[in-house]
C-alpha cells in the first residue's frame, strides 16, 4: 500500500514544486537581502556590495538598540498579558459544554476574518478620546454621581468636578493593547489544544489528594499545559516583535518598534543596506527565541512531560 | 473481616440526576469499618457516580452521605477523609513516582523529610521500593496502578475508593493483583470500596457486595450468599451463569416449592423458606455446576430429573459446558462438569441421550 513512499520518482515529483517555490520566492530573496546588508549606498539608487560591516555597526548605535529594546519589551508584555488573559479563556472553552465549545472557538478566530487594518482602525474608534471606552467610563462616572447625589453627597464632587477622558491612544499602552488584541488567538488556540488533551481525572486526583483548586492548577494544569504555553508564547512573541502596523497606527512618536524603523529605511530613508542589516538582526533575535523554546522543550521531554 | 461494627460510610437515600436521568436512584446502604466492599453492576448502572459522590467529585442531588460520623454535604473533595484510585490511574505524568506518591502529603504541608520517608514506605508496601526515581511512562500498567494505590494510601484515608482498578490489566496480572489487594487491605486495615463490573473480582475479594442495576441496589450480601441465594433474576443472571426455568407455583409443602414448568414432564422441587404464593409465576434459577449428567435416571425419587440430549459441548479448560436439550420449548440447559480426565476420554459426547438431575437443595425459586 505504502510503496509509493519508497518510489524515488514520486518523491521527487511531489516534493520538487514546493521546494522550488521555497527556493525561488523565499531563500533567494532572503539571500539577496543578506548580501545587501554588507553593501553601501552608491549614489541614490545603486548599491555596491563591499563586504562592509558598517551597517551592523550603525545598527548597534544606542539609538537603534533602544528601539530594539523597546520592541522586546512590547513583545514581552504582549506575550505575558496574552498568556494571563488567554489562559482563563482557553480553560473556560475546554470546560464549556460540548455544544458551546465550537461556538466559543469560532468567536476566538472570528477576528481573523477581518482585515488587520480595519481591526486596528476599529480599535482607534474604541480608544480615542471620544471613543467607546471613554463613553463607557463617562457613563459610569455619571451613574456614580447620581448615586452619590441620592446619598446626599452630591455637592462634594467626590468624583472630580468634571469627567476627564483617559488618554488611551497614541502611546505605549495603546500599542500593547493593540498587539494583545491582534495576537490573542495565537495564544488561546495552542493553549486550548494543550488543555483539551489534559486528562480531567488528573485534576480530580489532585483535589482528591487534598490540593486546593489553586494548588491543583499550579502543580498539575500549568506544568501539563507547558508545551501549549511555550507554543503560544512563541506564536505571539515573534510576530509581535516584528509588527509595524499596530505601533504605526496606535503608537505615539516614541512608541516606534524596530519594524517601523526598518520600513522607514526601505521607503522614506531609501537606505536598503541598513534596512537589510536591521532586518537580519531582528531575525537573529527571533532565532534566539526559538532556540530558547527548543531548549525548554528538550528539558521538559527529559523530565518525561508530554 | 466483614466485621460490621460501626459503619464508617453511611449512604442515606442518595440520588444523582443528570437532567431527568437518574444515574444513582435512592441508594441507602452502610459500610462497616475495615470492610472490603464491592459495588458490582453492568456498565452504566451508576457505580462510578456513587463512588465519585463519596469522593466529593460529584454532588448528590438528594440524600445524605456520612463518612466517619461526619455529614459530607458541603465538604469539598480536598477535605474528605477518603482517597481514590482512578480507573485511568491518573498518575501525574510530569512527576517522578516518588513525587506522585508524596503529592498528597506535600499539599497538606507535611515536612520534606517526612514526605520522603512516608512515600518510600508506601512504595515499599506496593512492592515498588526501587522505582521512586522513575517517571510514570517508564512503568508498566500494573506498576502504574500500584503507584496510584500507594499515592492514595500514603495519606492514611478512612476509606479507600477504587474505581475498576484492575480493568486495564491482563488476566494473569489481574488475578495476582486481586490477591495483593486483599493482602494489602488486611495489612493496612483501611476500609476499601471497590467498583467493578467483573463478578469474579467481586466474589473473590469482597466481604460484601452490592449489586446495582439502573442506579439502584438490587441486593447487598456476602459473596456466597449472593451466589447461592440471589433475590432477583437479574442478580442470579449477573453473578455467574444460570439456567432459568419459568413456571407457575403449583404447591408449597413444608418449605418445598413445586414449580410446574411448561416443557418439563415433572415439576421442579426446591427447598426454600421464603416462598412465593401458590399460583404465582416464578422462575427456578439453577447453577450449571449443580446439575449432574448420567446415563440412567437417578435412584432417589425426591431428586429432580429430566431426560435430554447433548447438543453442544464447550471446552473451557478446567470445565466443559454441556448444552442439553430437554424440551423443544425451552432453551438449552447448561451443565458444567469438571474435566477430571483428558478430553478424549469424556464420559459423554454429542447426541448422547442422558438424564439431568439435581437435588432439592440446589437452586432457588425467584418471583422477580
Ligand atoms: N456527567 C454526566 N452527565 C450526564 N450523564 C452522566 C454523567 N456521568 C455519568 N452519566 C450517566 O450516568 C450513568 C451512570 O454512569 P456511571 O459512570 O456511574 O456508570 P458505571 O456504572 O460506572 O459504568 P461503567 O462500568 O461503564 O464504568 C450512565 O448512563 C452515564 O451515561
Ligand atoms: Mg465506571
């Protein structure tokens, strides 16, 4: 039955097109960019490959290091917040009745069906000074005042004499909110997959042996969900690290991430070699993150965790 | 061992409904201190549900559970003086064997050196003393089951609950583990409540057995009583193999019931104190090993006897089951005979015309 697996012809015929595709449209362009990162601008458009390391040296300038650092911090916060919010959501979906589970999962991936740009603009509508978030807060403020007035405390202005809308947009917080919103499904889905496989009787056994709900969660659920946590973390961290639309639209002047700088090199600044060097530094960072995951995974395997 | 002194577990009119379906239906029973108690019944009869209610993993819809004199309503699973061995063992895959066994002590705040010592002790008890550093995936099914056992025993619960602990093992290992479980129970003196759908398991291990059907307890008795004096056709049929003759009670004289069965020439006579009324429909339940096969009719006229022809012989190793046609109107009668001799020298063979006979003390007449 499985003879075709061993036939070289079939092997080549089926694996050649995807391989070609990868080589022509991914590896070769990537190599070109890599080579370019060792070049210099020659005039306005021409690039001379001189083997110089000047682009990398320039990338290590504190100015850019700070942007790298900020990107790491943003991506880190995004990952941690996604995990903290996503874990209860994934747990809730796993423990929901079988009838509700597909609907809840659908709700999680529903945002994917809308263009990122539209979703980001929608977030602007939510966060801006006269947006839904502030409307809601103002409504709460009004209600609070009404209650206070009913209690006879109306004249003291306990909640301030005027509602001050929060500055939610065009700052670092807005960027992290946007990144969390965009990447949340990437966290929830692997977590769900890991928790779904988790044998319920393990939790019951922990409770039966005297563990509190919280203790059982920490000592049984979290360790067994670790592969999902790591996958989710990687799936959120890497794209968040390289995102440029969200900081571009939601961020202020000082919330630029490394991808925004790279974009500027390729477009506005027209300095392709420097952009290429920055791109590759970002890629090395990404590889570092993946290596960490591989190491953690190997350790988990050695401990026998599934 | 069936010292029915003070009950350690009292189940009082307990029901559990999932929607309108009653998984456990008004069960009342009590389990004595130090008993080896078995819940036996077909799949889906509510055994696990009842056990889980004892463990606190499921809340009764109705009724009260009392363990060691304390009402369990409102007491969560992690505060009950019981521990459970799960059907799937539920051994934590990410912890070593020693950590698994020590888990219950650790979450109760026992000091490290004591945890080690007691966990090691519990492992020795289940003969896994040298396996503490292994991970669960490096164990066989039987060893994993013993880890689960040690883990549940280490906290010295008042009651140990076991949900089909042997169902995942092969026949040989199962038989061995039965013995080990019984020995272990005698060593530690903890009350065991075991769930099983394997009648051999229940008969060989338990001091008392509750037979369940459709969420209700049909009969609660020690194994021998359950086997010899089942109260209903369901119990008779579920425990062991049985021949059932339907008939009408013709007469009752001096504790001897005469049951006229269509298809049999003579009424079946059974000695029994507790008898159904004359005229009632009843069933005579007769174990295959209590029937004798002979070439001649029996000499004792008080013995039950009927002629028949051997239609089928099933070889089961230590016994053979002879399927005998006594009447076209009745199903084949099963008769078990020990294979004392080699099969080639069987006293009877296919198509032999024989007599089946059994005494009045064999079998029971049931009206349900
Ligand atoms: N959470 C639940 N929701 C709905 N029905 C349930 C639930 N748990 C059990 N049941 C039903 O209750 C009945 C009894 O289940 P239970 O698990 O107690 O059976 P059991 O006697 O242990 O059977 P088995 O020998 O197959 O393990 C079954 O019909 C089952 O479908
Ligand atoms: Mg069960």
